[in-house]
C-alpha cells in the first residue's frame, strides 16, 4: 500500500484486486481433465495417506487439473459455496475471514469497556470506553449536524484567497484535505530527516481517471456523483436549486485538479515525487496562498518542504485566483460534509452508502453500527486498543516462527543472489548489504503510542472523531524537523496486513495477520511457508522491486546499480509487465501491468524464495512422507488457499482501476506459471496452461 506522503509498500488486505464474483464458475476445458496431483515422490499409495494439516481438501475442485487452473483447483469448492456477505464488497478466505475474527475480539473488548470493565494494563481505558460508547449511541448522532453547521458558517466567511487561508488551514488541521494535502514525510534523500510535504489531493472520487475517462461506466459514475454531491449539500442545509448549481461547480473544479494530477503509474516512481523546495520559492509556484500565514495557522515553522508534483500545485494556484467565492465555498463545504458523513445522522449515512454501493462497492447492505465503531476506534486509538487485543490473541509461537521465517527467507535471498547471472558483482555486493540491514518488526511495537491530551467524552461522536482526527494531524505535523522515530508503526497490531517501508528498509508483520490460514501452528511447515512464508518473501522482495531497488540500505533515494545490471533488471521486469497486461481483471478491463508491477514482482520473488527456504528448512525432516501431498504440493496449496477471494463487480472494476495488486486469481496463477518448482511439483507438461513457454517465462529474483 502506498499513501501520498509515505512511501511504503504492502501485501495489502483492503487493496486486493479481484476478478468478478462469477469467477468461481468452472472453466469447461479445465473441468474436462481429472489428473491426480503428483510429483516425482508421489505414489499411488500417497492417495491413502491423510491430508496435511493446513490444507483444506473440502474446498478443492478435484475436477480441475492443477496444471490447467491452479486457482480454481485449490479454491473451487470455496468459490462455489461462499457468498459475499451483504454488507461487504468482497470476501476472502484469508484476509477477510481473519479480519472478521479480529473484529469480534475487538468488539468483545470494547463492549466490556463500554460497560465498565477495562482489561488490566490497558492504557487510555477511559478514552477507549467513551469513544466507542459515543459511537454506538446512535440517538446522539444528531449532534454531528451541529458540528457541520458550525464549520459551514466558517466556510461562508471565504471571499478570496486571503480569507480562504485560515479556513483551509483549519480543515487541513482536522484531516480534511481540499486542494492539497499537507503532512510530514521522511526526506527521500536523507532518511534521518522528517520534512514537510505538499501532495496532490482534493478529489471526491477514488482516482483522477474517474474524471478523465469517457467510457460508458465512468460517464455514468460521474453523473451519479454530481447527483450525490447535490443530495449531500441539500442535507447539509442548502436550498435545492443552490445545491444543484453548487454540485456542478464542485465536480468541475475537481476535474481541473484531476487533470493536473499525476497518474497512479507515475506515482510509483519515487523520483517523480521528490522536489525539495525552499519555502521562499513557493511564492513563484503558488503565490496566491500566503504560505507563511498558512504555516503559522498550523503552528509550524517550515523552511523547506517537498512538493510531490509541482504542476499540480501550480494548478491549485491558478484555481485560487480564478474561482468565484461562491464556487470556492461550495467546494469546501462539500469536502467537509463528505469527510464528516460517517459521523453524521442516518440520512447522511444512507446517501453516502447509496452512492458508494452503486458506483464503487456493490455492497447490498451498509455495515452494522458495531462494525463501524470497532473500525473507528481502531483507526483513532489503535495502539491503545491493541494492548488488550495482543494480550488476548497473540502467542509467542507466532512471533518466534515468523522471525525464523524471516531469517530463512533472507538466507534464501542471499543464496539466490549469489547465483544470479544477470547481475554483476558490484551491484550484488550493494544488494547484499541492503539485505543484511533489513529491520523486521513482528507482532506489535516495542513502545506503545500515547494519547495524552486527547479529549474524549461520552457526548457527540462527531465531536470525538473530529478531535481525534485533529490530534493525529497535530502528532504527525509535530514530527517535522525532528529526528526520525524508527520505532513507529504505520499499521495497528490487529490489522490483517504486512508492509515494507523502503525509507527505513524494514518489513513489518502485525499480530493480526499471524493467524490461519496465513499462520497456523497446527499446519505443516510446508503449508506455513506457502502461506505466511510467502508473505515474508513478498515483503523482502519489495526491497528490490522496481520501486524498492531505488532506495539504498539506509533508505535513501539513490542509484546504487551499475548501468548494466539496471538494464538487465528492467528487461526482466518488462517481461512481468507484459505478462500481466494480457490478463483480464473483469469484463473489458485488463490488468494494468505497469501499475501492478511492484506487487507482481514481489509475488514472483516471494514464492520462489519461500519455496527455496522451505526446502532447506525441511531437509531431512522425518515427517516429509506422512501426508497425501508432497512438501512442494503442500506449499503451493498453502499459498493458493490463503488467496481464495470473491468480489462484487462494482468493487472489482474500481480495484482494477486503482489497485497496485493483481486480482487474486492472477496472484496465484500468474507467478506459479513462471516457477519450475510448481511445474515439477504437479508434473505439468510443457504445454499446460499453468506453464508459460520457456521463451516467455519471467524471472526477476
């Protein structure tokens, strides 16, 4: 997962792309074959052995040959019988089922707190209790209307760029970002420094292409979006005619911002996002905003900052001068209402859900209140809530085994690195140095974040959420100009995810993901390496994908490659891009091979390295022949079955446009079709669909 101001990469839970929900239907050609899974160690007697713990044989589609479509073979039973819950846009055997379990644990903890029982040792217990209780008190949500009304009165004072400034600074200070986003970031070329950054923002739709593409579905979404803005402005108190006129002005202004925004593919190149600038030079780039007054309003003394995309800020400068006050106020009002919608009365919530469901998610029902309140509490007070969660769920066995996997995966990377023929020795030496300095964090932070000074009451939930958001923005901005705190985590421990942060050269595995099917203490070693080991290998490989390779061992953006090795790398990643460009995500939309290149490279490298580490770890293991499947087969089943997923069509289309991850079917079949270990494990013929021709086979790491 990338964010606009932090350059870290993840395996991504919510960012999973997908094929359409009808993906589970059998492919007739594949179903026509029924070949037993076997490799060179498999025998007829193996069929009589028990299945290995961790492989769910009940969800296999044995009518589909693994060499035809391994995703279907491994997940077909699950795909056929699983229905996406009505309140979800997607469902996944790995991420979402674990998320559901974690969600229930957090609910039990928070319900007890709200009733007066705070687990021993829980920091900020009163704040957690009052925040959750205020969220669950739906009768008091009307208080949010007063919060909106107060802010809209402030917005009404805007008459020009000068009077805009205190309003804009105030909204940014609450985490609402019209026009641009202002936050702290690590200096890409000096990872010891925290600097300020201005980044593109200010859109109400998920991506700039929603404003720029003219295909039938995008045109329909824009039409509904204008109507949605109009309805929300009407609910906020504007007269219907004014709301209609203002909605059109809002979307027109956002289109101007979209036209000046970098594409998601361009934003994958960190060199395109680094433009260190003296504050004094901002007058030339965006002189219609008094930057000194803006920083003063935020309580900051900023001398230099990074501008991710200078033409975007220049466009903002033009808009500030040319936009009429009424249109400016409409745009600001919309973005505040849009951001505040989850904390407002039910009429706002219903309209917000209606639009998102129709255009973006396809969910049939909104989430029940308790699920939202658990998510809000985790978002705003996550490291306080994590303490009882970790105490209740996280075993040291998961931490120990994950650390062992990390060590073994790094050894596998080192072994593989030594044998690469396309990379010269000087670059190998630098790569090895970077590998040796990777920091790994498992489970939870060594020191918990504090929330001292955050005012939480049992009254208005909108007020609590607003203060919590402002508290987090203030914490973030306070880092500017101070030493980097490398103990910080960018995900809460209950999160079902993992990430690599190139600017700290670290890999992070929250406690939330260290559960079945990713990590199962009862599963075989081979299954765990296929599931969790691949996650580890994926994150290690991110340090050397097309983005990660541009940062050195200390996390600085610098070119440490020789020209010859860089050229060879780019030729190999071009193969990966071309492979995924050919896959269909849904309907008429193909995967964007450039957007998904980093994740696809990490999948391919992660699987290869994890399989190598597994084979090394299992060398001489006495129980290698105890089960129905060979260790290699167990490994690939463990991997594929952790990715069984279904998405609603609306959500799949959005993910295909915006997600740097490929759909789950291709996250399985895509990399496996390149791996000789998979071909050997299931004795696939050279012309099988799961085996790419030698001339087209892709291998980077």
